[in-house]
C-alpha cells in the first residue's frame, strides 16, 4: 500500500508500538535531551526545517519558543542555568548548544550517556569503551542540502561500505537464494530502491522494487534462544537484514526457516551525512547495532557486540560494514 494510503487510515501513534509516520507538525516531532553533539546538531537542524516549513525562518522569537519548549532531561536543566541574555536570544542559544555539545569524538564525548546506551542508570560501565565506528564517507553538498531541507519522502539507494572491499557495493534487490536474506551487489542498477520519511523517528524504510512480497527493510533473529536473539554485553546474537512487513503490522520476514523476533521500524538516516544506523529495543533498553558482512556470501547481519559475535565464528570470515543513503 502506498504511504499516502497508510496515512489516510487515520491511525494514531497509540495504535502502534512506535511512531512511524507522525504528522510533520506534531509537538512530539522535536525533542532534545542533551545526550551528545550529534543529537544537538540534529535538534538545531530540525528546528530550522520546522521554521522553514511554517514560514517562520526569520522569526527568531517563534524559533526560540519552539526550541525551548522542546528541551527535556539534562538539556532542560542546562538551559535553566544559562543567563537570561542567552535564554532570550535564539542565535546565542544556538551557539551555546553547539559549544556545550561539541561534535562526537573519542576525546570530547566521554561523560554524556547516549540515549542509545544499553547500560541502565547506576550500572557500572567498563573503563575500556568500544572503539568508535569509522566516520561515514561524505556525500555531495547537494544531497546533504536536499536531505536537510525536505520534510517529504526521500528516495534513493543504500550504499554498503565494508572493511573488506569485496563486499562493498549496494543493498541488492535480489536475495540470497537459500535463506532469502539481504546481500550486496556491485552495480547500482541491481540495487534496492528505497523510500523513507525523515519526519519520523526511527524510520521505516520502504522498498519500492522488492523482489519478495514484503516491501519493508528490517532485521530478523533466527530464533528466540538467548544465543540467537539476546542483545547486550557478551552477546553473540545476530539479526539478518531481510525484507519485512510494514512496521505498523504484525511482523513477517523473508528469512527462510527463521522463527525469531522481526522488526522494521529500527532505522535512522542521518540528515547530515546520510549514514544509516539501526537500534533495537529489548528488555527496556535500546541498543545501537553494528552492521556485519559474511565475506564469502556477502550476507548482511546486525549485531550488538561485534567482538563477542566474531569470537564464536571462524576467524576472518566476517567484517564490519556501514550503510549510507544516496538520494536518487
């Protein structure tokens, strides 16, 4: 069913476990909790896009009211400690936000806990954190501007960049013939064509040329056992990239033989660099997932603990990878 048809059903967020296609102009659309620099940049970008959509881009008082009313948690407390001069001037508040929450790096994003950190509050954490993921490759300025300013559906391809170059390419329209899970292809002509709505978070990514009856991009665990589906510290579990049913319906998956959990509303496409990331909610926590490729077969999986996952598999058969949305 086209996206317009789904929106015409009149269903609200309460009908689902998570919002997939909220109205572009709801009060819950924008929020800032003060978790890290990336969230601060996204917050400012969304404020500007909202102001532009409402014809208020030059109305600094309107923008300030929207921004202040969207602060939550640590960010709200931080804002209350600012001087009145900064609190009452959007330009100064914007500068203060970017100074307080600088770009993420191994040295300047230490203490603020990410909203995707699976460690519950009060739980001791290891002194040796996981190595940061490699920075996504830059996309063109035209593509970046398009993604930042357009609240409508975004259509394009998903590029895969793997540590082993033989796996790199695009998400392929064709599936692995044995298991019906996603693989990569070298030719963009053979790639999946996808669409998502940037106003939703997390995103559901719809497949416009699916080779199966299922038309959404998702992930599926093999079964419900701890080995296959338990995420978190020491987890060896993985979820295969698959085609799935809509995020607003009972989950179905293309993964042949699999009986584990399936989800499709797990994606976030960065408006800044096009990087596609995934997070999975389980047991009251939200986990950032790492894309992994099986080198020989070009199969693609998501894992929450790359080291533990690889330790239980033959050495040298897997590699890290990442995805980048390319507007078309």
